[in-house]
C-alpha cells in the first residue's frame, strides 16, 4: 500500500530477499545455455546463409527450426524491368546455392517459369506472388502450396520482402521469419 513518504523501494516484509533470490535463479534456469560446439556450428551456419548471427538465432528461437529456404519477392529481387534479377543481387543469390532453397515470388505480368529459365543459376524455383487484393487466406494458401510443392517447411522458410505489404506474407504463411531486402542484400559478414 502506498502511503505518504513511501518511495516505492523494495518491500521490507519477511522473506523478500529469499523470494528475490529464488526468482532470479528460476529465471536464469530458463535461459538455455548452448554448448560451445553447438554455438560454433550455428554461427558457421549463419555465416553460410549470409545473415548476422543475431537474426539467425532469433529466427531459429522463434520457429524452433533451422533456416532451410528463402522466399524473395519480385521487388526484393528488383525485377522491375524484364525478367532478370538485378545485377547487384545476383552474387548474393549465387552464394546461397546449396545452403538454402531460393524461391522467387514473381508478380504479373512476368511469367514465373520464364523468370526461372532466365535466372536458373540464381533461383531454385519460382511461383506467382500473392496479389495485392488477395485475402489473407488466399495468400496463406498460395505460399503454403508453393512450399509443399518443393518439400519445404513453412517454419524453416524466411521471407525477404521489399515492401510493407509483402512483409505481411510472413504472418499469413506462418513462415519462420522476415529479413528486409535492403538488409539482406547489403549485409556483409
């Protein structure tokens, strides 16, 4: 109870010190400590994927799974003119080969199959991007069908969007996480 002259300091009732100690120990016990070998493997995996360890660890902690694939929006690939991925994005995509799946979500009028044919060494698969007017459930179904078709788990797939609307695909598809395109393509480890 707050009274005149009370400064809201620590409670002085009996047992306060023990409760504080017990709470601190319980909280520390909840924090998982990884063996050094596992930490090294995860840091190496984050480097292989080309993302900073903090992002990798937070995605992994939130989803409970490793990152096995990326979905790139057409805007993130900067495919505004023609069907080719922007030159400054190509080296980053080549670096992901054999590390994770690379799926391009291509907007109309570009044909996803034609984009895949032109960018074969850069992307493993392409699909039609969810439309701006599609419902939440239609967006979810489209993303989930694409991942099922390629045998990829949603909770192991990270979205790389370029716009706020595309960012919403992560929640709709229940994907592992999201890293903005500018951050993903500009990161240097």
